[in-house]
C-alpha cells in the first residue's frame, strides 16, 4: 500500500508539471495570436510575463481566495470538537500535518480541501455536513479530503483550475481584440482570421475538458484512498449515498471552486451530467463496491 501511495504522489507531481506545460502552450499560443492581431510582437512577451505572475500569485494565495469565496470561517475547537478530533486522528494516520479547519454556514452537505501542499493545507466543511453525518460517515468524508491533501491532489486542482480561469479570460479578451482589430484588410486573410477565431473559441473548451478529466479522476482516487485510510469502504459508500440523498446547491456558489468540493455545489441543469467536474455518485459507489471484492 505504501508503495502504491508513493507512486500516486509521484505521479501527481509529474502530472502537475505536465498540466502546467499544457497550459503554458495554450497561453503562449493565445499570446502569439494577440501579437499577430495587433501586429506587435511585444504583446506575446507581456502575455507570458503577466500569465507567469498570475500563476505565482495563484500558487501562493489561491487557498485563501477559495476559503474567502466559500464564505468559510475558522472552526472553533470547542464548538466543533468532533470535527477536530476526527481530523487530528486522520492526520496522524496519514502522516501529514494538521490542516487549518473551517466551517461554512450552509445547510447543503459538502466539503473541500485546498492548499499547495500538506504543510499549507486547509479543510472546509458545511454546517449541513456536520449536522447529517454520523461519526463513521463524517470520518469517511474527511478521509476523502485528507486523501486529497496527502496525495497532492490539492496542488494539481489549485493549479489546473486557476489556469483554466486565466485561459478563459485571455480567450475572451482575444475575441474582443479580434472583433475590434484595426489591422489592414490585406493582412486579414479569411483563413488566418478563421484560424484565430477557432483557436480562441476552442482554447477555453480544451482547458475545461482538461479540468474535468483531472477532477473526475481525482475524486475516484480520493474515494478509494479514504476507504484505505479509514479501513472502512462501507463508511465511504454510506456517506456518498447520504450526500446524494441530501444534495442541493449551496447558497454561495462559485464555478471557479466547483471541482474542489466532494459533491457538486452548483445548481443542476440538463447538461450538468456531461460537463460536471464530478463523476456521478452511483459510479463512485460502483468503484468502491468493486474495491471491496
């Protein structure tokens, strides 16, 4: 088990680098298109510099932004003693530092973990989760979140979702530049302009697909890791069933942090099943049932 965990952590660190390279390539391409549209090569350099500065800022401060955007408050150890007691034991078992704990005043049951590494991790749970989960189920949910911390999933998700936002912003800006571009007509070949339009439209779609793939896989892994960490796959299954039965949108919804939660916090729509960053609960339960066999 230790060897498998080590391999998973190593793979997550490698995936972090690969994901960053993919997004650097996408951002570089968008920057080159900006430069081409404006007929100014300096724009490409500025685009890369600004993107790099954004990535550094996002790396060090995105956890604080996530906590603020969720409306989370510091958990009180006296008031939330059960919460503290379970996380402390899980942190000891997982051999990671005790994360900072927060509570979100929301009746919708949910939870998320954030941070750039186990030494700078934070956990947030809703008051609704604490209300409906018994100790066994709460331990499974918190084990899921602690697995994200131990496996360095929090770093991958933090970088991925921050860069997805950046690609979306750059693409939107690029489309505006394309619309109002004052390049000479002879420079605007129909094929070239069509290529620019396709890239600017497809870039955020590609970035979103990468985000979905990363998020769905990490949820399956965290479910299995929680079952291993707690030694109770049935506890994780029961917790998922209860999350599914009580699922509803959170009051303070945020698309940017959607994938961080154990259950989708957004309002469901017709297409949500296809574009959700979360695999269906029934599929997650099936995976856990297969692990038990």
